[in-house]
């Protein structure tokens, strides 16, 4: 869900920044927009799908694939947080016509800055649980969801 939300926010930023009028000082294009930072939300979607598949069919290779993709999501999230903080810490002068669009774009970045740590926490939690589960030398691999259900 977080990945889908991030992609929708990127689409909003795309529409917002594409509609700018070239003013005296140019257009406002922050670093997160140029890098497509919120478009990276596609990786948590793939990671979540692979995690669900690994929970339903817990083979060792499927769990390792889900773990690798979750670690990749952690790295992407850290990069996204750093780029968003850099963007929010510097606000260059923009033309008066584009000021409202730039201000709205910065608000979208602030909202995304709230969701990045949540994405990080989910990927980190699953990665830790997967490492613990893979570290146990058992023939019968159980998923994190199965272990949680057996504790109740």
C-alpha cells in the first residue's frame, strides 16, 4: 500500500511540475523529482508481493529472494529519506507564478517523508525475521506468519 501511495504522489508531482510556466527564475524541479524518488515505490510493491508468495510457498530460494528485495527496499528508502531532507532544507527562489506549485510540491515531499520511515520499518522487520528464520537449520521451513500464528 505504501508503494502504491508513493507512485500516486509521484504522479501528482509529475502533473504539478509539468504544468509550471517558465518564469523569470525558471521552473522548480527538486532533486527528488529529477531522480524519480517516489517512483521507486514500485520496489516495495514487488517486495510485498514476493513476501506474500514466500509466506504461502516457503521454499528457501523464495525466502532468500524476498529477503534480498527487502534489503534493497531498505537501501532505497534510506536514499529517499536523504534526498527528501536535502530537498526540504534548501528552497531556491522560484518565480512568483510557480511559487504555489513549488510550495505544494514541498508539502507532498513532507508527507512522503512521513511514509518513508514506515516503509523502512516494514522492510527491516521482515528482513530480520527472515534472517532468523533462515538461520535456523530446519528441514521444514515455516514462515514468519506461521510462527506468529502458532504463538497464539
